[in-house]
C-alpha cells in the first residue's frame, strides 16, 4: 500500500505553478467545459466580500474567463454576509430557498449538497468563505487538473495552515488543522490507506466534476469532506483523485470545544462507512466551567446524510431542461 501511495503522490500531486492560467484558459476553450465556484457562508461578512472581489477581478474578466458562475450560499447568517457578498458581485442564494420541499438541516454539507441545484458548471469548485488574504491560486489551482487531465474527477487543495501566533513569530508552519492530525489522518491511514497521501483531507477548498458530485451522498455537517473522499475513492478509484499545492491558508480558527464536535462528526462519518446500519444515534458531552463547577453540555452529532443529487427529482428535471 505504501508503494501505491508513493506512486500516487508522484503522479497526482502538483503545484499551482505547474499550470499557468493561459494554459487553463486554452484548455477550457478547447473542451467547452464550464466552471462554477460556490462559497458556503455563515456569518462571514468580514471576509466573503474580498474573496468574491478577487475571483471576479482575476478569474471572471474578458481576458481571463476561467470562472463562469460565482454563487454564495448563505446558510442563515445573522450579520451582513449576504449584502456584502452581493455588493462584491456574487449571486447570493439562501439555503432555505433551494429545494424547499425538503426542510434544511444545519451544517456545511447541507449547503454544498443544495448548491448543485442552483449552479450549472461542469466543474464545481468549493471555497470556504472565511479565508483571509485570499489568492485566486486557490481556485485555478484546484480547477486546473480537471481542465487538463481527463482522468481526474476530484482535486483537493493542499497548503500550510499556520495558527495565529505563527503568522508573526515565524515558528514552524502547518500547525493548524488539528482535527485533521488528531482524527481524520489516523482514520484514513488505518481504514482507507489509499487516501493517506492527502495533505489536507478535510480542507474546504476542492473542485470536482458535476458528474461525480451528483452521484455522491453528502453528510450534512462537518463530515462532508471525509465522506466525499472515501465515497469518491470507492466510486471512481484513487487515480481519479488529486491534490494541488496552493501555498498558505489563513482563516479563523475554532476553539477546542468546536473542534471536539467536528471530530465527533468526522468519526461518525467514518463509522457509518465502516459499519452502515448497525449503529445508534450518538451524542457528545463536553464540559464548561460555571458558577457551580464544571457543567455538562451535550450535543447531538450531525449524522444525517443527503442522497446523491442524481436521485432528486427536481435536479433530474433541471438537468433535462
């Protein structure tokens, strides 16, 4: 298995510099493929506008027509996320307005799943809306192999993820991604060792062919990235998956308890794929200090999954039209 991972790393891991923009534009014109970019957003007014502005300025011009469609899916923001995104030039759609016959559940995966109904690109790129000092490299890096490599169906971004203190201290990079290192990477190495070569398996920046996305189930919460990798591996095989180095990712970091809830959801997503149908609905209890000492807080672990979008009647009707 180690030899297979090393072979994959040598043939399916690239740098953003390997494919200049002019090459991607030429490939896009030659193949006739279209590209949609989706930003799932919840209370991201501080960052979403700059991300939208960079994509429009650098990838949606007459000279560089790489991205055809830019959509922000607002999953219930209570700040000015929707207004800021629209002012910057994005089309903004509220999660609850998509497929209203199925009541929306909270979670990032829910938003990504629904986004397939309001986008049209042959290639769909997902980008988190909390990135700081955003670079267009994140988009064209992950889209590039899908335009130039017919056998590639899904591409993850890889990058360093410094914690806040590292940005000014100059200490070792890459110390963010704590849930990746403590939960996702051990799970993948033990149960799906073919995926051990992914540097950022839980990263929110990745692109895929619509023909693949519409066949995948979507965990509604934090488990969506791990679930997508595992399911794509079984559906299209390792050589259809790839990763591209786009440099450094700076974003807002979660507190320890939020990371615990994320880890529980990721573990549950893995459990379901290892023993589907034999498990009870789990909960996670955490503790916060109150006036009378430590007080328990119990949360349901988000385990709901949406079926492949190809099974949804409204999606089939839209595609046919």
